[in-house]
């Protein structure tokens, strides 16, 4: 593991943005905020820099990365856009949507980014700090979530430092992330396929396309991040759909029926609030749970952003590898 002497914390000032862009140009790693979660960025064209992402996170090399760009022109220079892709990009970019599209041979990305697949996962983030950094850097940035692989994703700069201090050059502190769960990933190399529920509700995508989305085939090869069965996990075990916790469980509530829970994702049952709070709440529940305690999570409605919340919770509760 490559060690850095100190992980810098940079403010989103012009000087901080310039410093972060300079680190990326020199092959370093910079964590930065998006509207979804903090990403761990590297120059997507630099093999060594991208390899350092996998090293810092302990991430398996077969798991592709998302490429972040500032605008549609930059996206089109990397990926081949179909009519459906153009329609979705026009409707939802910048925003929490990642499209998996055919990779242009002329894109010059490191093959580590796409895990040697002929496709690439790409998005345009809406967060102003992410936009400032991408424009200052002037190139594509590969960025998975800025946390050790398989652990809870970061929605604050302090979360990044908890897991990656001393492994990366800098974190650009842009405050907390408004959406709070990763982007929705839609595969468009064949028929439109939901690869990961996320910060953009599936219903909005289906309305835009005028058709339901396909589900990935069981056992299909990974084509995008966030498809591993066990992921987003706190240290404590997680049990789901708990309306009445067992003795000794730490209860994470949702909605008015869980007024007795010591913590809640949303006291009034707001899915937007719950999504934004999810990863911070899992970290806090993990901190507050006694040794050996299980985190028991209340039921979450499985529609809108609830699909993304439940997806993350199922992966957090899955058997650990």
C-alpha cells in the first residue's frame, strides 16, 4: 500500500480547487463531493493513478469505475450515445444518473476504468464543487465512492478521512451530500437495463423512455459499480424490515411508528430525507451499537428513492465475503 505523509483537507475556494486539480494532474488521488456521495478521483487516462484507486480502497480490479465529466460534449468524446441516451442525458444531466454506453476507441481511458469491457459508465455530476474541479482539471475523472471497498459510503469529508486518511493525497470538503445515495446506473449497450437503483427514481427513467426497464440477468458479468452482493456494510451485522427489535438490538427507525427508536432515517417517513441520511445514520448506528449488537432497520417503502435505500440496505445486510 502506497502511503502519503498527510491527507490534505482542501476548502472549495479557487485556491483549493486549483490545488486539487494539480494533484490530479500529478497522478494523485483527490476525494471530492458530488450530490450523491463523495467520490475518490483520479485521472481516468492514467493507468498508475487509476490503479492507486483500487489499491487505496482495496477494491477488486474486475469492478468497473464511473467516469465523471463536466458536460455532454466531454461525455460524447468518451462514449457512443444512442437516441435513448441523448434523451436521458437531456432530461437528467447534470444529476444522479450514470449511463453505461459503448466506449469510443478514441477515448484513451485506462483499461482499468472499464475493467477491459467495451463499455464505460459515465455521468455528469450536479454538485457545484465537483463541476468546478472537473472544469479546472480539464479531463475525465474516474471516481468510485471514497471509502474502503465494501464499507459504508461517505457523505461528508470526515467520513472520507475516517477510512482513507494516509492513503490519498487530499479531500475537497464541500459539506454534506444532498442526495446521499449513489447514482442510479442504467445500462444502454443493449435494451435499457437497471443495473443499480440510486438517487434518481426508476419511475422517472421509465416515464422518460416510455417503457419499463429490464433487470440484469442472474450471473451476468459486472458491467458497472455497485453490483456486488455484499457492499455498503457497517462493522455490525444488519437485520432488515424490523417493526419490533429483539432485546439487545440497536433499532434504526423510519416513520412515525418508530418513535421509540434511538435513531431514525426520517421521523415523518420522508424518503428523500431518509436517502440523504442513510449512510451517515449507518455509520452513527455502528458507532453507538454495543459490541455484538445487531443494527435492526425498520421497513422502508419500496418505491421512488425507497428502492435505492432498500438496495443499499440489502447489500449491507448480505453475508460478508
